C-alpha cells in the first residue's frame, strides 16, 4: 500500500506540483488548504497519513500551532515548509517537534528526497531492522535503545525521536569526535538536504533535556572547529 502524504498548503499551485512529484515517486497524496483541515486530517486515525508537509503560513491556524497540537496527540512525521528563512522559524519549528524543514522557493525533487529520508528513519521496514542494542550504562546516565528510554540518575528524560537518535549515535562511540556531516548522515540520512547547523540546534535541545551545561558539559562535548563527542565512558555503574 502506498504511503500517504498530507500536503497542507493554501497555495493550490504548490499543492499540485508537490502532489505530482510525490505521486510519481509512489506516494498517495492528501490535500489540506487550511490549518484546521490539515490538523483534522493529520489526526484522523480512521484514515491515517504517514507524513505531513505543513506550510507555516497557513490561514486560520499557522503551521506551528498545528504542529504543536499534532505533537500533543500523535507521533506522525512532520516536515515544515516556510517562506521565511529567518533562523527563528527553523529553531521554533524544530523545538516543537518537526522532523525537518524546507524553505520556499524549493525544488520539488528536494522535498521528495527529504520525505523519503524522514520515512526511512522513522518507519523502518522489518526486513531492514537490526537487533536492538543492549542497554547502554554510564555514570549517572542510562540509554535503552530497544525501549527508547533515557534516564539521568533516577529521572526519566523525555526526548524527541530525533534527539534520541542523535544521543544514541554519539553514545554508541564514546570519545569519538563526529563532524556535523557525519552526524547528519548517521541520524538524518545520507541524502539529507539542508544546513548542517540543524545539528547544532538539536545538540542544544538535547543538552537542555539532559541538564547538560554547554559551558561545562558532562555528556555532550564540543570540539571546536570539528564537531561533537560523547563524554561519559561505558561500563560505569549508574547511581
């Protein structure tokens, strides 16, 4: 069965072009031209979609308001589409749970590539699944890849799916320095299109969730001019 993509945009021409490219790639496309309609269709469990392409500038409800409501009730993948390239739009969008973003004007082929990347990351086919990793234990930190749970001391930490994947990528190789490009390939996918500074955004949200001080980090360290590394060593007992 074809995966279903909801295109929420108030510009008919954009919906038509995106639908043509998505359908040519084997997707089924659902349309919404208002925020309320996009929200209704995104949360319709009787007719579910696999991913939402959501315009930030929708009438009646803007895309960030729609995304916030979606995230409170659903884990469906969301890619934000915005006509404003200011960093604040990107940061706010990612912090409320967007899986990715694109800015207008965009290449429809790029959008399709990003849709495929997000779906591969979030909806892995059983044949491609790998056995779950064992629980990773560090001093004061536990990461359970199978349950996708993180605990700092005795406190459970809520992470977005993408932030969890980023933490796991670093924790799988303690002490190894990863460049932004390497983290993009491991977490976002090899065909990710976009600014590699998206890694910095998620490092900040990850540190904030873990209570890790960027000025004196104990979990995620910065290697200036290179990238990031996981600081704790494995095998140490948790408190």
